[in-house]
C-alpha cells in the first residue's frame, strides 16, 4: 500500500520505494562478493524483517537458505525494553554455518546484541548482521553491523515491515509516524 493511503498518520516519508530497492541491490552485491563460495544462512527476525528479507533474497546471486526467529522486546509501544523472549526458535542447526542476521532496525541495539550472543553460542562458523535501518543516535551498545541499509534520525518510523501496534507494515515506503498517533 502507498503512504498516501495512511493520510495524516505519516509526518514525513523518509525512504521511497526506489531508494530502498536501489540500496538493497548494492548491499546484496557486497554480500555476494564477501560470501563467494559459501552458503549463507539468512536468519530473519519476525515480523519486522519479512518485507526486507523478501526483497533482499531476490537481489542475491549466492545460494542461500533462510530461517526465522520470533523474539519479543517491544509490545505495542515505541520504546525498547531490552527484555528479550524467544517466541519461535530456529529450525536449523547452526553448527558450522555462516549466519547472516537480517534485521529491520537497529535502535538501542539491545535486541540485536542479545540475538548475536544467543546465535554465537550455537557453534556457527560466523555471525554477521545486515540491518535495514540504523538509528546511530539511539545505539546504546557496542555493535558494528557488517551491512547497513540506511542510517536514519532518531524518530519512530513505520512501513516496509515496521509496525506501530501491528499496523503500517504494508506501507511501501518508510515514514516517520505522526507522534499524535501514539496516543490512540
Ligand atoms: P532495539 O533493541 O535495537 O532498541 O530495538 C529493536 C526493535 O525495536 C526492532 O527490531 C523493532 O521491532 C523495534 N523498533 C525500534 N525502533 C523502531 C522504530 O522506529 N519503528 C518501529 N516500528 N519499530 C522500532
């Protein structure tokens, strides 16, 4: 769905469909080069990464497999609690695998640093991160994702898989949510 249909809920469009697709092609080319001759296991984090994963895998030339985890940190609010719970674990054994986590957004980094540690403890050959969005001004932990789609301002964004109270995931662009919506 196009951002126009969400009317006044969106304060500004940060990233258009064209910008997003162009950047995914660039990141995929880098990943293809870095992982030449290695099978990548892409690990997506539900539900926010569904949209970026769907577009990203189709930009890759490498052989990949894909698995999903569901973890909970957020509820329906706009602030990260840092408390992580596994709602759905991986089906894949990570022993010796080259894991590339695909995340929707790196905000404080609390969720991702927990996830990296968790996956590392399962004996993979490597664990790297592709985060579609990163808020450099919000990051609270030492974390250096190998691939970053876009650095964005420290505002609450929705669209392209990212929700507020489970809405707006189907917006094709990424936009800043009008703060008055939080109060609903
Ligand atoms: P962190 O632990 O890095 O603070 O938060 C990571 C998770 O919080 C993301 O996976 C995402 O679900 C949620 N999150 C953080 N910032 C935003 C945002 O601006 N918009 C939305 N929709 N979710 C966010």
